C-alpha cells in the first residue's frame, strides 16, 4: 500500500476527524445542540447546518468568519489542542 492510499499517511484535507482549515464544511461529525440552536461540534446554527449545501461561497465565508471569531466549537478546541501538541 502506498502512502497516498494509506489512511494513516493522508494529510487530513477535508477530514471530519481533523477539523482542518481547508474543509468546505465546518462539520467534524459531532452533532449536538444541547438546549440551544448552535451545534457544539461546528458552531453553526441548525439553519446553517440544514442549508449549508445551498449557501453561496460568500454565505459560507461569513459563517466561517463568525464561528472562527467565536472559537468555542469543538472544531476549534481540537485545532488548538493539536497545535499545542505539535509545538511541544
């Protein structure tokens, strides 16, 4: 098996598990709203999650900007944790 075909060696682009910066969708596969309208995994509203495939790139960019600024979703907590472990 070559590196490109081996999931262990893939760079994680567009991966739900890595929460990478290059995904079209902020989804990390952890979908929960816990008493409000915001997904704890990605930081989007239920309406944004439901309509994501219909959003223009400009609309998606605005959502990305908002959820990055908020930074409380698990997606961003994972990225911060991964960055710290790489820096150590």
